[in-house]
């Protein structure tokens, strides 16, 4: 985590203050590393967008206010004949159909001072 933060800072001038644990797996060691390396918050998603459909954790299969949706940017081989533009259009359609809009996490979770 610390090495990645250094690389991000070198390449982009800043490092992320949000951390999404791969596969959602984290433990106390992850939290300690976060404290030492800079991310401020663990981002926990509720839904994930597939190419043409959403996978919901809610049994009612619908979004709730504040839900975070995981979307992987995939190469053509994994898009089953679609494009990233089509996948994102499908995502926006599903969000709008349920009366929601897209928002940036950074608008709700502020970076630490001096970041």
C-alpha cells in the first residue's frame, strides 16, 4: 500500500485518500497500513455493475441512497461484445430508472488537511 501511494504521488502529484480493498477483504493489518501510508477511508461497495446488468446485495434488487457501485474498467475480451461506453450507458440507465444520479465520492468524503 505504501509503495503504491508513493508511485501515485510520483506520477500524479498526489495519492489517493480512499482505499478499496481487493475483493472487499481487509483486516486489522490493512487498517494499520492505511494509518501508516495515507488512505483515509475504506470504500465499501454495495452493488457491482456487470456488462449489461447490476448485481445487488439488497434482496429487493434496488439501489438505496448513498450506495456505492463497483465498476471495473474491462478490456474488449471481457465485455462480451459490448464497449466500455455501452457498459457505462447501461449503468447510467439503471441508476436513472431508480430515480438516482451519479455522484463523486470525493464530494462526500473530504481529503485530510494538506492532501
